[in-house]
C-alpha cells in the first residue's frame, strides 16, 4: 500500500506526531522518486515536502538512503504478506498456485515502480541496501525451494537440478524481467505479458512441461 499524505479536517491542522512526520517523509520520498531519480533528490527536498525542518528530518532518518531502506522494508513486507497468502491458499493445480505467487510480487512491485527502480539504482553504491535486497531474494528462494521439493515429493514434478538451484535461477529471472519491464532498460516484455510469460517459464522449468490445470 502506497503511503499517502492526507489533509486534516477542520480549520487548523493538528500538530503532526512523530509517526505522522515519519510517514510524511516516506510519502514525500515515494512521490519524488516518481518524478526524478534518487540522485537528484536531496534531504532538503524530503524535509520540505514533509513540512519539517532539516534538523527534524535527521531525528527520524540518518540519510535519504535510510528512507529508501525503510520504504524497502515496508514494500517487501507487503509483497511477502500477499505471497504467503498465495502459497497458503488452496488451489486447483500448479498453474493457479504459481500464477498467484508470481502475480503477487508483480502487482506489489508494479504499484511501487519508482521505488523498485530506485532500489536497483542504490544497490550498486549502498552496501546496506544491497544486503537487505539479498536477504529478501534469499527468503523468496527458500520459499520456492520448499514448494518445488514438495511438488517432487508428491510426484507432480520430475527430478532435475537441485530445487534450490532452480529456485535461484527462477527468482533471478523474475527480478531481471520485472526490472527491464518497469525501467525500459534493454529488451523488455510488455506489462500485459509479464505474468503469463514468467508463469510459463516457471511451469516448464519445474514440471518439464506446461500443466494444463
């Protein structure tokens, strides 16, 4: 869910609480990232957009990269919650199950497109963001590894490369495809085709064919 600023009702605005100021900074960052790259945004821009002073900004965040980390935590939690529901919800078969998982991540990160591109930009220069993103991908890999192993155990999927290796390749494919589609950087799929194409790749990689269910 994108953080949005809201206008208080009544003649005078209520004095913002600490949480309100923090949310205002986060909302400002996401809005500005939709207009220009992270490198063009300053702490003064964030403070001014949130209606606070520069010293007040530093009470909540050590830097603009810290704001980006906080936003990453929030969006990843949102994506994980949706994907857990997709994994746990009863499905009619592999196509529906994996389709829900891929769609969950696609829809979440598409809703936060500007942030997704900002994280990709920041990872090359910020070790903390790079580590956090690696942890995020690792959690996805572990979840998919467990699901692939379960499919093999029940006889629905054939043996093949180690389940974890397959999960790493598939997660990396998703990451690159989504980035290219959102950024237009290099060959890219049309947004309307992303989920369908990725789903077909996953099904063929896991099951050796495309399940009809």
